[in-house]
C-alpha cells in the first residue's frame, strides 16, 4: 500500500505544470534589451469613459511585477528616468509544452511604484514594481491604447 501511495504522489508531482515568466525590457532609443525572470505579473486597466460624447476619464493601464532576481544597472536606470519609456514583452511559458501560454506586450512603460526589500537569505533582495504603459497588447490583441490629450 505504501508503494502505491508513493507511486501516486510521484505521478501527481510530475503532472504539476511549472511556469516560467520572463520580461524582456527594451530601451527603444538605444535598442538595448535586458531579460528578467519574474515570480508574478498582473495587469489592470480602466476604459475611457464618455458622457454625452465627451471624454470624462481617459482611462489608465498599469502592469505590476514581482521580480525573481535582483535589480541590475539597466533596471535602475529605467527607474531613475535615464531611460525615458521602455517597451516590454512578458511571456508565460509552460515548461512541459515549451511554448508561450500567454504573451503580454507593452509600449511606453514608465515606472510608477517600486519597492525593494532586503533579506538575510540566499537572495539579496525582493523587488516589486508597478508601471504605467501607453499601450497593452495581449496575445496580439490590443487591450489598451492611451488616449491622445
């Protein structure tokens, strides 16, 4: 009976899908790119609201990211504003099938909120960031485009 239970747990463990989430961040001016591993990504947007044909709220779009690795000089320059707006592509890949399960692309990304915490562990820091984007495209479908002012 223990052998059967061990076999079932082993098979169950093999069936658990592992996801790899990667962010490729690009400076459109210099065409320099850097790739980061992520723990988590969340996007949210509000549609523009019109009342009587007049835009009352232009809408916004934000992407929140939890990094799986430490900050590097490229990311710090972007946060500091040395890189004005960055373009990015976030891919979520299921390792068992080896192809992206979802792709989130954005243009005109600027950092909004950044939090970096430090721990006494094998990992130096934990980084969370929210960014505002001018456009958001998910699996090739334009979800959000900033309204011209």
